[in-house]
C-alpha cells in the first residue's frame, strides 16, 4: 500500500521546538519580566560581562583572592622608606593583582630598589666629599698622594673604628691629616683614647706583656716608630 505524502505544513509545525512558559528555573527575578514573560537578555549579558571582567574563570578568581576594591589590599609595608600608595594599588587592581601579588611588589621594592637607591646616595655623597678634599689639598694629584700617606699612617696609629668613622667625611680626613702632620696627640689603637706622644707614654707601653713577654711584632713596631718620631736622629 502506497504511503501518503507527508503534510509539510503539519510536519513543519510538529517539528518546531517546544518553548516552555514561565520563568526558567534558577534565573534570578531581576532578569525576568513577568509581565511579558520574557528573559531580560540585555541585563543578563551585561551582568555576565561585568563578572567576566573580574576574571575569565569566576571560581579561579575567588581562589586567587582578588579583592573587591583596591582599598581592600592588605599590605605589610616592609620598610619605613615605603608607604601605602593608593594610586599604585589602583593600577594593581585594574590589572587584577591578587593580594599576594601586590604584596610581592612591595617586597621586591624593599629588596631590590631601595638598596640600589641607597648605594646611589652613598656614592653621590662620597663624590661630593672627595670634591671638597680635592679643593682643600689643591688638586686631585696632591690629594691622591696625601690620601695614601694618611691611610698608611692611620692604619698604624689609629683605632680601626675611629679611623673608619673619620675617613668617611672630608672633615674627618682633614683631622687625620692634621694629626699625622703634628705627630701628636696619637689615638691608641686599643682604646681609642687621646694620648700624647712622649717618652713617658712609650715607656708605659713597654710595660705591656705584649712587648717584653710576647714580643708582638706589630706592638713592638709601634713603640719603635714612636721613638723614631720623638728622636729622629737616633
């Protein structure tokens, strides 16, 4: 028996997808217009885009601990030379920095940037102090010569800590030069106290066990140099 041709009109209607009426399950009320029975697609799309801007993966974004605002960053300031900067934090927030990433920026600034700035400051101040010494001694060549003499003399006659402190400023270097030139008073390397260079002082130094018992070469040499300064002809 020959099958009748299908009614295209009825077939077309029968094959149309069935659209359920009412608000879709799980859809928030604000995205559904009960009057028209239509989903507010524009509002729904906008809400999705707003969320997507925070992170491509909403679950991942929550796990990454991205704050809701730049004001919510909890930063531990690692140095008194750094401070919380809202403008910087705003830029971090715009780039979706997590709290840990923002903290890392501050930590790296403390570890890498501040030491470099400090070194530049020290070098600049040292250059400024050297300029003053060059002017005081009448030129770079003269200062180079005198600085070697001062360094050699001070290492033999001046307490190391006192020498280090004086050698760090132009005023201190001039003071060392004047002490070297006058040959007195002498700064004891042991105590750092001012002691006059005379025979009585040297005799007292000779009573030290390092001189008569231990024959400490450096200590004996200092006493010998002292006598040579007092009595150049002997």
